[in-house]
């Protein structure tokens, strides 16, 4: 009695199935020729999986074949090559065990062996090892290609972040959705509440780009942690600089991360007061707190001395200053200084060489150059970012750039963060009145041998008082 045999054919992808439709047919013809040359084989059924990878057993025709084997209808399986059945060593051995359990012989017609003979089993293992090696080499090439794409800042696929669309393999900002992303970040940093932020997306009926359903609290949390929104991308657990346009500022994103990683304190970010908690009164030494008054047509914002708030308007000679005029003045003057590199160079050189230093400490010649470069970088970064920033982003940029402000009747002292300088200097003081700036530098009491130390610049100039 002849054995009932099954013919199984497969090609890797749907593209191959379309372009090389004859490949499955060619496999079938070769197997049919082999069957005709045998006297004990009879075709039971043909099974074909065009467009399915050999790395997985999740194939409809293969499942049907295994079902027929379990039912006892098939006693021999024929393929064109071993890798048409599978490319995985683990899967192949599990299939062979399944075949042997049901008394089924496996034959690869072009490789001239079958599992019923010792030589066939040996050749089967050798051929399968090479098939597995080829598959792993392909996987390595794909992995390296995608790594190179990530290093170049290109998008590697997957679910696109909400707020972006894809064109020619690149992420492009969707203006409508990007505005919602900014709202999400700003709502979160203003409230510190993930629930209140989720309420916003519920009102807007924002859909999850991955599931298509309503964006939930976990989806909002994922948006707040996704570095794609500041022009970066994660690949292989590493963060790379992307070539796509960011949607939110680095300051806004970083502030959101501090709120997600630590317990929220009762500290609110006031988007209408850029230098809140930074400004102090020189007359009485107290902090100047934000306040406002409502007029028929608009609201006016001020920074008021807390001593005046507690003890009355005669308790301090300075009283209050217009928030809008003060903040506008700071933006204008810091931006103006950022453009005057020659002035910064001269200032740094003068102050570096006039600074008192501990005995025996020599200031390197490049210290003033390093300091001038860093001051210029900080102020230029401030100028470039503040121009395009939203109200909330402006608040965060001010807090990142300015360490403190001391308000005098005639002028203003502004302490600006100068970080990661290579100069052996800690504090730089710019002094003057009504836009005329002079300088004095003070050597720091900290360890001057530290290669990267933190310094601060103090800018002094006039500021308009409340009108």
C-alpha cells in the first residue's frame, strides 16, 4: 500500500509571492517529479504558504498539514528544501519529533535525504545549521542598518508619537495635534496632576495612536516621558538626536520629568510671573512676591515686597515693580548682551586679570576665553529660545537661566547661571547703571582645581519702575 504524502511549498514574503509567483509552482513541480520516481508514494494533498516567513510556525497551510498528520491522513511530508519547512533549529526539531510521533517520514527532494536513514538525519542537521546561520546573519544586517539610521537621527518605524505624521521615512509635525501636545505638557507642569492633564485629553477626545481608542492616563504619561517631543528618539535603550522638529522645549520637557519622578509638592508654576521666587528687595532684603490688580479692561501684574504686604505700604521704600516691564526689560537686555561678543570678550579678560586670587594660584591664560565663550553660549541660548517660547516655556527658561535678582531703586542685579565652565573662576559680576556695564570678577572659595566648576554672572543695569 502506497504512503499518503503531503506536498508543502513556501516563499518568504508577500512581495516574493507576487513577484515570484512561479517559485511555489517551481517547488511543486520538482516535488511532483520526485513523487513520480518513487513507487510507494501517493499524493494526499498539497499545502502552500506564499508570503510567510520560515522563522515562525504561525502559517495557515502548515497548521492544516499538522492537523491532517494528527488525524492520521499523512505518512510522508515532502518539501523542495529544508528551509522551506522552517529556518529555525528549535522549530525544526519540534516538527521532526511531531512527525516521528505520528510515524511520518520527512523528505527534502533536492537535498536527497529523508529522516528514515542515518545519512539523511546527518545531512538534515548540517543543512539546518547553515539555514539558521543565514537567518542570523540577515538579522544582524537588519539590526546594524537600523542602528545606523538611529545614529543619523532617522525614524526606525513603529507607532508614531502623537503630534507627528510620517513622510518618506521622516517624522513631520502635525500642527493641530502638536498644539494639543503642548497643552498636555503645560497643563501638567502647571497643575502637577496627571489626572487633571488626562481630563484635558478626555475633553478633546484624543485617540491613542497605537490602539485607536481613547487616550488614557497611561497614554498621557507615555507622552510626557517620550523624548521624541524634544527632537530625540530611543533605539536599543539609548537616546539619539533626531532630525525631526521638536514640539516642546527642552526646559518644558525636563520640568515634566522632575514632576513624574518625584512626589509633587504644593508648588505651582505661575505662567504669568517669569521670575517668581527669584527677585528680592534690596531695601529690606525680603522676597518680592507676585500679585495683580484687576482693572475694567485688563489685569495688571506686579512683584511686591512681602514686607509691604505684611506691614503696609510704608514699610519699604521700593514697594513694587511692574512684572511686564521688568520681564520685558530682562529679555531685551540679556538678548542685547548676547549679540555683543566683543564686549563679553573684553569684560571677561578684564575681570579675569583683576580678580583677587588665593596666594600661589595662577589663572591660566585661556580662562577668560573659556569664560567668555560660556557666557556667550548661555545668553545666546536664552535669546534664541525666549523668542519662540510660550508663556509657560518662558517661565521655565527664566528659571533655568537666572539664579537670582536683586532690585534696587536705580538699577537691577541679575545673577545668571554659568555652568560647566573650564575657567578656574566661580563668580563673575557685571556692574553698572542705565545700560552702561562695567565688570568685577571674584575668585571662588571652592576648589579651584576642579576642571568643570559652576559660576554665575551678575548683570547690573537700570529698570523701569511702576508707572
